[in-house]
């Protein structure tokens, strides 16, 4: 299983970015997939997740209404559309996959088996 995130960068507050994650070694509908992030001196947190069936999506409260997670099964790629970005969104963003089912939210980071290398998102004020 491999995941490769791209699309990070430097953006001003209020701007937008689209992260992409190319995957291989598994089908997107076989695992829970999502985006996690880690800001400096903070713990990793689940930002947005999609259940293996694709029927459920979850967002952490701080990004609801601003971020959208999606996947393209044919292209084996998942995305995170981020709008109205805030300085507190600054973090390394990871695309992640795992067998743990979503139950009312993203699984804990320690429960997700597969992690991409991460892409830096920096939002300036």
C-alpha cells in the first residue's frame, strides 16, 4: 500500500488549496481513507475521512463547511478541497488509509495503518 500526497503550499488567509493523494496497492473502497494533519507542537488529528463504502464522510469541527473530502475510485486518488483557509490550518497534511471502520468520526491516528509522506500547508495571516 502506498500513498503520495501533493498540492500543499503557501497561501494567504481566506485562500484555497486542493490536496491530492495518489494511491496504489489497494482499492479505495476497501479501506477507510482520510486526511490527517499535524501542526507544530500539536498531536496528529483526523481532519476528514470517508468510510470504505463511501457512504459516510466525517469532518473535524474546525473544518466543517470549509473542507471537502472526495475520492475517484477509477483514478485511485483522493482529494481534500480546502477553502477559507485560516492560519490555524497550517500543518503537515497526510493522506491515510486503514482497516478501522469510521464510527462517528475519523479513527484515531494510531489506528490507521498506512500513511503517505505528507505535504506542508502554510496559511499566512
